[in-house]
C-alpha cells in the first residue's frame, strides 16, 4: 500500500488530499485545496496562491489515475465543484450522504456538486458502508461531528485495508476530542492514521482548552494502537503546533512510534505558509491594490 499526501497545511495550503494505491485499487480522498481567507488580518499572500495552484495541478494529475474518489464532506478544501470535473468521468465516487446528518450549508453545496458530476460518475453513499475492490476493503464510519458539535456539519472517516496493511483517514474531526470520533480509529487499529488535529490556532475563540486537552488524551490513546500517526491540517495552522502536542510527540518517541506531518511522508520540507502569512508579507511586501482576497468560506 502506498499513501501519498498531495496537499496539506504542512506543505502550504489548506487540504488533506491524499492518494492511496493498493494492489487492486487507486483511491483519491478529498480532491480539494483552499486558502485561509484571513490570518493576522491579512488575505492570502501571492506565494500561497502559487502554492495552491501547484497543489491543485498535482491533485488533478493523481485524480485522473484514480479508480475511486471519496468526498468525506463538502467544504471547499476537501472538494472542488467547479474546476477540472473530468477527473470524475467514469469513476466510482463515494460521498458523504448529501441529505442525512448534514447542515444547511453543506446540504446546499452537496446538491450543487452532485448535479455537476451526476452524468459523469457513479455516485454511492459512503456513510457507514463498506466497499470491496478485489482484496481491498474500504470501510466508512457513521457520520461524526466536524469538530465538537454539529455547527459545521458532519464528516465520514475512511479505512482502507488490504493484506495486513491499513490506512485510516479521519477527515475534519478537529482533534479528535469526542469519543465517537476516536472509536472508529481504536476499533480498527490501522497501521497508519491521518488526523487533522486540534484547531489550536483558534484556541480560546472557536476551540476550547477543554477540547484541546480531550484531543491530547485521545491522540495518546491512538498511539497505543497504530504504528504511524500523521497529524496535519488544522493543527498545522499554528506555528507552535509541536508545543501543543508535546505529550504526543514524547510518547511517540518513548514507544518508538512515528508521529509525522504529511510533508514528511513524501520527503518534502515543512512549509506552513498560512501560519507564516505575517512573515511572508514582511519578507515579500505586496501593494494593497495588488492583494487578492479569498472570498469563499470553507
């Protein structure tokens, strides 16, 4: 099994787009990439726009090779309903249920997206289901909160398993801080888990200290059952991300387990452009008239 992160916050854009290749299937999870609308009161720097475009080209390249595409929820850093829709042509597309366990915003986006691809792809509901492709098993969790409540809707977690190898993708659980989010991981005991991590860049605003502490405890529990923990996305919008999860890093070292960011899986440098946005504007000044704003909410 090969696990290839194509875009991530550790590599300079908002995404968890990941390509998985097994003996029997080529699978793309969440082919989307976006930018943070505002950090430190600043819109995305031109270097962020460049990086996003580079990542999208890479995502399209791999998505064209995929047999199966998976959409865990309908935020725009996890799917793109406008561009390069030919990546869906003739493919099996497994999607978060567009009508059940979904908030108004995602319901509207799901409807638009699925109309865009309904004549291109074979669409199936993912929630709680299992798909077999040869000896490759794709198992989906029941819907879990995107975060600590249902305000941002729900996501589905994904397990891909073949011949003793397994990879689990939590999608946007923002931690995980809740028991039903972590249960899917603990029950399935994957060799590799990819987690979006606690949303510490909004600590004290949209993310509480209690949620962070619960997430740390759950990450420690997850380390007991996996060989490699990949943590990225929400956590990697915080320059102090490694201090936030120091207990997890320490336990990984003690146990001989790998705790990595997505860039490390593909031997790329850590390049947290959004977290470094203020620094980017200082190093590479931009005229206010030339600033380009990101007007689409996640």
